[in-house]
């Protein structure tokens, strides 16, 4: 998702970011090479608009106005934001650097990073801005950003960048609120997908054409993102024209990532004294699927897991 988001961010267009220089970094050099080739294909000029950094320290020393991150874990966000913020030049402390973290991490870590960045300089800021919309949303620049901001001024500053990558930039409250909303969203999404998988599996066993079942569900009360956009049944997904299941569950939101998010959800629930039995069951099922070797496949692969295939 991060690669597609970065491509949309760097695409040249006539807006308030038209004169901005973009620098990309990934610890995997092959990913940078792939990104640069895709950027060239998309008509993004390497010399005038886009360049790559040799490392996080070099990126920090370039004195960026904004740093946008998309990382897989809390630990990765802490490491990357920490290294960049601690290596920003002294001149940056006067002008300020705004960190926009689109990773799905715990609200507690988001609040910690906000305090850490502000401690370096009161002119710096950190926004938690996790996304919803999946790989398709990242590719189509139709993502929804859930933002936790320290001020209205900061919220206004981040909008031009995020609107290059998405269709909706939603204020959720103070620092950590964006991460909190994302975890709640994914708790519901995990259970939603399992429900659709069970229904599609039963319908097929009862002799119903998966495309017919999906079409009926999508004009009935079962309609949801997991039935309409990312249907877990390959035949239904091909009929709809979208969904990772149509591509052998490749290129979607990984089962291991959903499991990671559910762990964060239940950790937060324990901290708040909340009981979440359905989410607990969802975690058990995704953990079993992950242990079965399905972690890299889209979380709709739960259909295959439940079918024992």
C-alpha cells in the first residue's frame, strides 16, 4: 500500500504542492528500485520531483518539511520516527517538521511519538493518520484517513498531502484518536469478513451460484465492504470486478496484518477493561489461518481456511 500511496503523493499536478521535492526511503533497496521504475512509467521526473535517500539519517539531514510513514508495526514506527526526529538539523527546530504516520499502531504508541517529536522542538508535530480502503484504495487514491491532530492548524496543514492519496481526511480528535478509530474499524471489519466467508461457503454448499449470492447480498442487508469490494469468493470477486480473491488472494490486506491489528485491539480492550468476545474469536481464527501458512494472503482467504482447502 505504501508504494501506491507514495506514487500518488509524488505525481505532478497543479496544486499547492506542485513545487515540492519528494524523497523516498525503504530499508529494502529492491522496493526503492521498483518504486523508481513505476514512478518513471507514471511520468514522475526523478531529477526535478523525486529522489531516494540512502538512509533515515540522510533523509533527516535533508531538513524535510513533512515526513510521511507507512510501517507494519508499532516497533517500526517508534524506530523510524525516533531516528528521523533525533537527526533533524538545528534549523529544522525553528521551522518545524510535521510527521504524518499512516501506520496502524496502538493509540498509546501514537501519543508517545507525539510527545517525543514535540520534545525535540515545539515547532515539530506528529499526526496519527491510519488509512482505510485497502490496496485498491491506495492505488485509486480513494483512501480514508483517520487523523489524530494536536490542533486545527495542524489538521489544515496535512490536508493537501493526504488528499493526493485519498478522498476523505477525517478529524477524529486529539493525538492517538486516529489510531483508536482505526483499531475499532478493523475490529468490526475482521468479524464482518468472517461472517461473509461463512455465508459464501454455506451458500455454495447449498448449490447457490457465488455470483448470484454476492449480487443479492449487495442489494440486501448483508451489503458491506467485504461483500461488495473485497468479496472472499474468487468467482464472486471476478463477477464484481474487484477483490484479492480473484488473484489467488494476492495483493490485498494480509492475514498476518489483520492478526497484528486484532492483537492491538485486544491489548487496548484489556487496558480499558472492555470485553470483546467476538473480536477474541476473530483473533483465534486469524491466528490459526496464519499458523496454516496463510499470513501473506489477503484476509479473505479465511474462506479457504474455513472450507479446509
